[in-house]
């Protein structure tokens, strides 16, 4: 029997993906939070595609410090975005990623071997300055 005063959270509901764009003169910053998996990756892919198209000669900074889960679908989007930045702006155009040393994001990047192809930073200020 269901008790109307008892509320339960559905464990199978994915955490929402939060996206925010910070359009700066020298960088386009895409701040991402929540979970990046097969159910949310299309929204991230669309945001990344728009960011790459609007990049111009600026840096692209992907801030993943608030991501709680980063699955293989997220890795695929990074590879696509990296290829898009290289195709649009050339290999010299930095694609910077803030991982904040968060294991949910950093570990999949390390395991995939992408770490050597990406510029990873522990905070947004360092990513913006490139140091």
C-alpha cells in the first residue's frame, strides 16, 4: 500500500546536465555540471558544436569541474570537439579543459589515453591564462 506522505527519489533518473556559456573577448568558456552519459551527451555535443563554430580566434575552455559522472560518451565528445577545434582553428589553437582534479572526469581521460592530447587545468583562472 502506498503512503501518500512518503516520497522516494527514483534512483534511475539521471542527474540533469547543466550548461552555461561564458562568452569572453579572449575565450569561450563552456561550464558543464551534472552527469555526462548516453542520456545527456547529445546536449553537450550540441553545445560543443556551437562553441566550436563561434570560437573564431579565441580559446575554447571546457570547465568540467562540476561534472559528477563522465562516461565513455563524454570521452567521444572530447575527441569530436578536439578534432573540430583543430579543423577550424588549427592545431595551435588551444582547447583547454578544467578538471579540478576531480576523479569522475580525470580518471576516464587518463584511462582513454587522451591526457597527452589535451590541455588539462585544475582551475578556470589557470585555463584562461594558459599556465
